C-alpha cells in the first residue's frame, strides 16, 4: 500500500536489480503503481530507459515523467560536450518515430 499523503510524487525504480537478478523489472511494476496512485500524484519512472521506444512504453503504461541518465553518460563519453545534445536528438527522433508508427501525434495520445 502506497502512503501518498504528503508525497509530492512517487518514483518507480528498481536500482537493486543489479545486485539481485530475481527482482522484477520496474516496467513490470509500473501498471500496479499507476492503479494504486490513481492520478493523485505524479509518477516518475526510472529504470532501464535506453531509447525513445522505452520512453514511449513508460508513458503508455502510465508514467507522468521518465528519468534517464545512462544514455547521456554514453553520449558524453563518446562525443564529449556535444554528446548530451546528440543524445537528446537521438531519443527525440526515436520517440517521434515510435509515435508515428502508433498513429500518435501528441504525448497525451500515448497515455489515452
């Protein structure tokens, strides 16, 4: 049972999965959290996001925000100070392409 009183948001993440491979993936847990929160507070999703399609999946399953770090680390490691901007371009293009394939023109349509 989530204790939502006095909480500004809830973050769905399974960072311990690196040490314990029996942990369910965070994306598998997201729908249950969405049902329990029931729109009362924002849901931030953070775990395993590597592509625009991953962003779309998390939004489609009910996340309000998607957090990611590793793609930016990879981008900066590969391209230095330009890597962060390039990572944004790649993720945006991937997300737009996935939305087009689904027939979605806006992010709101993903969550519908």
